[in-house]
C-alpha cells in the first residue's frame, strides 16, 4: 500500500513483512505462538549469500561483500534516517532446538 509518512517527502510504498499470532486456550494456558514472515526478509546465517538475491533486511553491499558488514548488530535509531539498514541474517529459521520435557 502507499502512505504518507511524516518526515518523508511524497508517498512511500509499504508492505507487510511478517506478523505474530499468540493465543491461550483451555488446553494450552502457556500460550501458543505462531510467526509468519516474508521469505525475502533475511538470508540464513549458515548459508552463503546469493549476489543476485534482494533481501528486506540486508543491503546490496553486505550481500556482495559479507566481510563489509556485521549482521545482527543492534543499532538504536530514534527517527527515520534514510541510511543503510541494519544488516540481519536468520540464525534459527525454524525455531530453536526442540527440548524434551523432564520426567518426574
């Protein structure tokens, strides 16, 4: 969709990059969480970057020359800057290692 963002000249094209869904039920009071995100949000940290691939959270410079960036480094931004995005790679694309419950 297009929207007028305060502080940015003209209308900007916006898109949904992902969402989280959480719910508690009578049988699962600990909450059930499901996450859905766009396939092109970020490359996997354990796979080589493809030079022709475009990612939402990695710049072209980082993809072409991985040694030029530090993925997953936290950067605090207080207002829109129009600068290079924070470089992100996905460390656990399918969640963390499954844990077995302890038996009593």
